C-alpha cells in the first residue's frame, strides 16, 4: 500500500513539473516536520559545491530509501523530527560555513534543494546578501 505524499512532497512535485509558486514551496518547507538522520550526536549532512547540505526527509518512506544506501547496515537509522523553519533559521546559522537544506535526496525525481540564499535562510547566512559577506570578513 503506497503512503500518501506529504504536503511538502506535493509542492516539490509541482515545482519539478514547472508549476506551482516557489514562495508557497518555501512556506510549506518551513511548516513541515522533516526527518533528519543523526550520526555521532549531530545531524547527517553532506558537502557539495562548497555548501554543507543538511538532509531532511518528508516521511519515513523517503528516509528508508536513503537509509538503504547510507544507513548502518541492518541497524535502524536514528533521526530527529525537526520543523523546516528550525533547520533553516536556527541550525544553518549556527554552522560556520555556507549551509542549506536538501529534502528527499534519495527520491528519484522528488528531491529539492533549499540553498543558503535570501528568502530561505536568514540574511546573515545567505550567500547572496551583503551582510553574509561582511560577517565572513569579505566586506569593506
């Protein structure tokens, strides 16, 4: 029996089809509870393109697809349930490097990346804001 998609997964599917409102997608991400794998006392993340990506999943099925390739073998994968807003507003700024949120990365044609840019993360963490450059010592 196939599980119904979450509202965020539906919004992601719309954007991937080229329809839907990007602002509504960001709003839904912020309101959604995401399952974030944990490892070594921290959140599981990956680095790519100079960005640290915190990986979150819309439901247990999406997390299970990820765990098949990155999990601890036959052991259950530990995870934290966090609001998307908490990830981008609190966790991303606490990291000392550019960071964003990657959702459902193991779901073929269903992943979405929320990069560290204005409108997704706080201005002080957004790579496209002058404030972020100044705080990292690259301002005037």
